[in-house]
């Protein structure tokens, strides 16, 4: 054994550690072997790894006492040197270092990965950048997968058979007793035509307007498809196919019309297959046999019958261009209008759109060489269109009732039913309409009409006379009956829903309600009481009934119009009512005899903004209210529908509980109930206010202008109304169980003049003048007598006294003659409550606070009355006479049912 491997002698004292510390730096007489020569693990470390005073260059290696010490020395060196030679896994020692002890041998390189990502031969962010090989490979794989999926999808779809799938279902409407009213829809109104029978002009009309490259394209429009898919993915409006082939495919897939991406992709593949396998002539034939043209007509032949009542083979170029416009959507292009589905779809607006679209189609036909300029020049106006209800199924009142129910469903967000949903059918619609009451109301109108209105004998006065009516249950808001006109197949506008006829003095109860709800303003109260303090009014309060009364503002000045002209309010027949010289009359009597001057001044004292709010609280839609900037607002320049007037008076009958009128109780389909009406009411007025209004309106019927409406043995409340120029007349009245409104007016619905106005009714029916107390009250009486024949007799609630009696005696000083506090007073009526509401922008002074000769001033009337029972100038020279700007349009349809009137914008 060599000497350097021999165990050294143990030092004396201190143990092995001390001996090692005292060991000499090298062995005497021996030269240190070159580093690494011994094969010791320590040989892999340079001498510089040892601290000062140990071994340096050229020195001999320190001998170790044993193999264990040598290993430990090697391990200590390995730990010290690890940072310089870290190998795989973070262990110290070089890649070729020893494999003994804690050191690890270098591992062999791993197998090459199929997808080198993250990249093994890159570091940092470069590891995450894919190679071009990876990108190109994935792209090729993706495209290949798409091709495979497309191939499978293409193989799975079939060319549609429009004759087998283009079907629609019935919508069944029920009366309130559950019996069937009418079933609309059923088998689609469609008769197929072969390609040879389709007029050439019709083919090229749709090609020019819908798809000019139809005869040469492959059947799809990639850009259009991308737009549609992207839009649906974003949740936007759905879009149809942009080519005739795609539209044909969509029409023929009526069994699956869900607006989903999966159905859209299916449609695309079917269109591709159709474009590849089906001749263009057959595609055009199928397209024109399945397209919906409106009026329940699917296909060209049915459309030709629905609009022109002739075979499609006889259509001319103009009629073909017109029908091509209907493809865009008959709701907005049918000249008959579709206001029940959308208030904007008025006959006037639709006619304008249809004519513009028709002319555009004809121009394109000329541009693309399908029509000669000479032939095109023949068609510059809309062709003659027949009545949309010529089949008679929806004749009489049925058509109006169906439209009313449809409008309620479409315009009420709570139903979640769209116009398209209704068109597809499959609904059972249970309405509120009472069959007996509908028939009784129609009979009452026809009885009066037949006995009095004779257009052949009196063509100048009895032509174009129309009636409207509606009956509502005050306890629920349910519409029990309507009278929309002579016949839904002859007269399109629903006179119960929207006419534009002003309501006249039937508006006065809302003025009285406002005076008892908010009170009149006190313009000259003491310093301790603000000017905007109010005094609640008692029906016993006195106002001036003087004819040609000067109407005052809030500040005591006489009201003048924008031209500085004073307002002198006239009464019916130009007569003053009340005790001279001041003609004082209480508000009950003023209502009883429909004295305009008293209620116009009362409206100014309350504030016309409060009068407007009172009407809206009762249920009148704001869209039907006239401008409240004129004093005449209080006496009925607004034009609510009969439905809304009956409902608003029903609020008084229900002691102030307001419920929106509605026409559908429940809707169900094959899966069950999809809509159920929920009762909802709000307190428009306190019972004290509402019952006092009812009590005053009872006086009108018992001994005022409404005596013709009396029902023996029953309590009746109501009000007559006649407008300036005698252009409309109303009676609105109610019992505790039923509220009904009847209107009468003259209006030529067939007039071509866009600025149509209501016609005067002087001499109509052989009477000098028509007012609410005449024919409207007579119809109301006849109908209500029958409608309530089997109903129990009910009484109105006894009203509690309300408000302060305002003394209209003339006084030299402008101080109020009423108490300004809520303390008790000697008056038999309770003292008024005082509110701190801010003054209205239309604030006005009241004559009752300081009766002077100015309140009874003389002068020419600014709006004249023309004799009779119930008028006296609703316009006063400032507002024009009632006119119809849109009898069935947006304006009109915000007054009645769903299309804005009955349900007004939001719900009903």
C-alpha cells in the first residue's frame, strides 16, 4: 500500500480534528501529484477553492486520513462549487462530474416531441412563439376538419319540399264565457303556380329588387352570410338570406324558424345544395309559392287575390312591383295599414313607403334591362287595392275585436308574444269580450242610426256619420264590449280605439277632481303662508257662470294669447248662467248645466298642469292630450279614445282605484299557458275625491244635460260633451258595475285629402245641432238598459264632505275669503288641507279671490258657441277645430288599445 494511502498516526490530545488542524501542508520528501492524477473526487476542484494558508499552486495535496475523509472533502467541495457547474435539476457538479454520493450523472437527451410547444430549444419569451411548421400544420388540420364537417353536413341535408312544410296553425279567439269567437289562420292561404304561369314582370321585379345576380350566382352570398352569423352571435337583430335561393330555403323551412346559429348553418348548407342541384326556374317557382305577402297570403296567387282580387297571371308590371314591395314586410307596406301591430304602420305612412318601394323596383327593372322606359312610365301611382277583409270572416264587430286583442298581445311586453309569433299561429286567446254586450251595443247604435241618419235624404248633413263606443268593468279594467264602426270589412278604423274626435265637456270631471285633490292656489295669502299654498275645493264653491268671461292668470292679469288677444270664454248659446249681476253658480250646478266659463276659470286656478295630471291619473294617455297651454284645455280639446274615456270614468266608479283597460285574460299554446293577466291597480284619487266627483255627475243625469241616460231604479253618473263647431258629441257614464263611452262624429275615411278634418253636424239627423244629450245619450241608455238587465242594482258610496266652500261674493280687497289652515270652520264642509307644492308654470289667478267687474268683463267672444245644450267654444279662437292628421296612425293609435291607445306604450 502506498504511503499516501496509509492511515496517519493519531495526534496526541485534541482528537482527530486537532490532528487535522495541525497536519503539515505537505508530506516531507514527496512531490504532490498533479491534480486529478489520483482520481480522487477532490481532484476536480482547483486549488483556488481552498482558502488562504491551505494549498496553493505547486504545493502538495493534503493527505487524508481515510477514504471517508476523502469523500467528505469531495462533498464539501461539491457544495461550494455548485453555482459554477450546476447540472440538470439544479444539482451542483459539472455534467461530467462524479456520480457518487449526492452528485448526479448527466441524463441523456429526451425524445423529440410531435408538437414542440413550448419550444425546448428556446428560452424566455421565445419559447412561447410557435414555429412556422407548427402554425402551418395546425392551419392545414383546421381547414381539413372544416372540409370534413362541411362534407358531412352537405351530405346530411336534403332539398326542401315547400308543399309539405309550408303550413300555419290557427289562432283561436274565445269570448269571455269560453265559447269560440273566431279561428283565424288555419291552412295557409296559398295556391301553387308553375313557373310558366308566373308573369315575367313578377319574376324580374323580385330579381331586380332582391337579387340581381340570381340567374348566374351559386345561390349564396358569403358576405351576407358572414354579416348575419356575426350579428346573431353578438345578440343583435336577426338577418335573413340575401339571395333568392337563401330566402326560398328559409321560406320552405317553416317547421324550423328558430333564429339560432345552428339553424342558420343548416340553412346555408341547404342553400348550397339547392343552388347546385335545383334549376333556377324551379327555385324561382318555389320562392314565389312560399313567400309571405301579408294579409295571410302565402305565395303569389294568394297575394294577387288578397290585394287585387284577380289571378296572378293577369298582373301588370306596376302590380308586380307593388307585390315585390310586400315581400319587404306587409306590416309597413300594406296601404291598408297595420296600426294594431305598430302605431307607425298607418295607412298614410304605409302607402308612402309602398309607393316609394314600388317606384324603386320599376326603376331597377329598367336599369337592368327587364322593362322598357315606355312601359315603366305607365305606373306612377299605387294600383287600386281592395279591402283586406274581403273574405267576410272578420266582418261586423269581430274584426275590431280580433285586432284589439292582437294589439294588446303584441304591445304588452308582459306577453312576450310578437307579431311574427301571432302570424305563425297555434295560440288559444281568451278575451274579456262579452258576446251579449257586444251584440247589444251594436244593436243600440244601429237602432239610432237607422231611425235618424238618412244620407240619401240629407246628403249634405247625414253622410260620413260615424259612431264609436266602449264598455269597461270598473272593478277589473276588462273591456266588455266595443263598437268599432259599421263593419270591419268596410270601415277599417276602430272607432272605439282611435278616431281623433275631441271629447268636449266630458273632460270637466278631471278638472273637478284636480280641484278636490290638490286644491286651488292662494295667490294673496298672508306672509306666513307661501303663495303656492292651496285650498281644497268643495263642489259647493261658487264661480262665475257669466258668458264672455275674462279668464285670469295666476297673477291676476287677464289671460291673453300669443298675439295679445284676451280670452273671453263663452257658454253654450252665448248665455250667462247663475244669479246676476255676478252670475255666481256652484260647481255642482256648473257641471249639471255644463257651464264652460266656470270650469275654464277653475282649471286656471288649479293649474292646467294639475288638470293634465288628474286626467292621466284617471287613465287618459298623455299622447292623446292636447296642449295644456290654453285655458280651453279644461273643456275638452283632447281626443282620448272611447276605451280610455270609459276606463277613466271607471276610476271614479271604483272610488279612485285606476286599472288599465285590457282585452285578453289568458293565452295558451300546445305547451300550456304562456300569458295570464294579473290585476294591478293604483290609487288615482282618494275615495273622498272620487265619490264626490261621482255625486256631482249623478246630478248631471238626474236633472242636468244627461237626463236621457237615466235608468229607472239605478243610480247613474255621467257627463255630456260637445265640441266647438259641433264636430263631435259624447256621452260617458257609469253605474257601479259598468262604465261606457259613446262618441259621434262626421269624418270621411275615404277622403284623399291628407289634411282631412271633421265635418260639422249642424242639421245631422234632422236636428239643429248634435250634442251629447241627443243621440250619444240615447245609444248609451239603450245599451246599458239591456247590458244591466240581469245585473243586481247597486248604489254608489255616500260621499264624505270635502274641501272649502269658496265664496264668490265680490269684495273690494284681493284677500282670500277662505280659511288658510286645516282647523275646523263653521262651514258644513271640512277645512281644506294645505300643501306646499310648487306653483305650476301655467299658474293663473282666480277670480273667486277678488270678484271684480273684470271677472265679468264684456267684449267679443274669442271662440264662439253655436247654440245647443252643451258646447260653448272649446277652442276659444286659439286652437283650431278638431282635425284628423292620422285617423289610424301613430297619433290615433296612442289613444285606444295596444297600438298605443288602450295600452299606450308600455302595457295594459
